[in-house]
């Protein structure tokens, strides 16, 4: 089975993805890291040089590259589900899990992480909390299509494994 973690930047997809993969004995892929490795450029630099549309096109192709891989947890980028029918693709090819995070939690985490995030860089100057709130709201329709929704503030790996196994039994029973 393939598991896709979706949610806004700073929701913990990479951290939870790694822990979940270890717990399930699956491989873990962080789509942002895979992008930077494959194209030999940071996402921030790519955004600056080529723009978001070009990034989203290559991100979509990279996501499709893993379509035949099983026993895999993929931590997607925050915008991945929102472009090129990626959410439909992920729901067809695996289990999607939405890590639901409040705008306050997102702001706290991304400020503490020190990671360069292209969209956050654009928000930083004026009212970042309001901009995060508005941007997150614009993406909710995609995130809420996920098969499972969990609280990003306090994810419970044991409970998540139980939900995944329950989904897997239901999926395999069809």
C-alpha cells in the first residue's frame, strides 16, 4: 500500500512520514527532498528562477514517478494536492492522510524550523498569521478530500496505524 501525507506547510508531514514509515516497515519519500535531489536546485531557488507553475508541473511528474511503488509513505509538499488533479491521483493510488494544523501552529513551526519555504518568504512582511489563515483556507477543499484526517498538533502513531490497517482491510476486501 502507498500512503500520502497531505497538509499545509509546517503541519509535520515529513516528521510524521518518517516515523510512520519506520513503524510500518515502509520506505519514506519526502517529495520536496526528492525534487531538490533530482533537479539539483533548492525549491526556493527554483521558484525564484522559474516560478510556481513550472515547479508544480515537475512536482506532478515526480509524484507520478512513484505510482508503481508499494509499501511507501510519501510526505507531499503543502501545495501538491492542489494542482494537476494530484489529490484525485493520490486518492486513486493509495491512502491519503490529512494532517490538520491550525494557522497558529503552522506559524509557530515554520518560524522555528529555519527551513526556507518559498511561499512563506512571500508572506513574512505583512501579517503572516492572516496570510497563512487565508492561504490555508484556500487549500482546505483539497486537503479535506483525504481518506483520513488527524490532528497535526498531537499525532498518535498507534492510532494512525490502527486506522491504516482498518483502511487496508476494507480496501483489500473490495
